[in-house]
């Protein structure tokens, strides 16, 4: 049985993830002003579009990351889930940093993110199946 105190670590990763998303969203607002792209437009300036795509792609990734992180942490290991989640956060920062410069520079961060989510998701599937098999 998992002790509640061990869930502090994946909780911290969740908070860091949400803070990162908040910053990326604020960057879109700043980029709107800087590149003169009024609401509700989302195109027109390639520099703005890259900032916007970082935020939107991160939102798309969150629906995979957060459930996978928590299922992995609950059914496999909260410590390993935390580590892999932190790798995702670092990868997402690299992704944003690269994409802000040029679309071609996002590949390393994207690879780190994709691999992190894949490990969490596959681990969660295995962990849930193992837990189910102990009950039948």
C-alpha cells in the first residue's frame, strides 16, 4: 500500500507542470503584444505562431502526461513516476526554448517528452494489469 507522504513527489511534478503551462500561456499573451497579433487571431506572424504552438502542443500533451503520471505513480512507483515526470518537464522546457527559436529546433525536447509519456503510459498499463491479476 502506498503511503500518502510518497504521493507528495508526483504532486510536486504536477504543480511544476501546471506552473510551466501557466508560464507558456503568459508567453502567448506577451507575444501577442510584441508581434501585434490581436485577439482572436492566431496567425500572421511566424514568431507569434511558434509561441502559440508551444502552448497549444503543451496543452495537448497534458491530457496524456497527467493521467499517465498518476497511474504510474499509484500502480508502479511514485519515486520513478516523479523522476520520469521531471524528465518530461525538462524536455518540455527544451522543446519550448528550441521552438521559440525555430521550428526545427524543437526535436530534442519533443523526443524527451514523447519517450517520457510512453514510459509512463506503458508502465501504467503494466501496473494496472498486475494489480488486476492479484485480485482474480
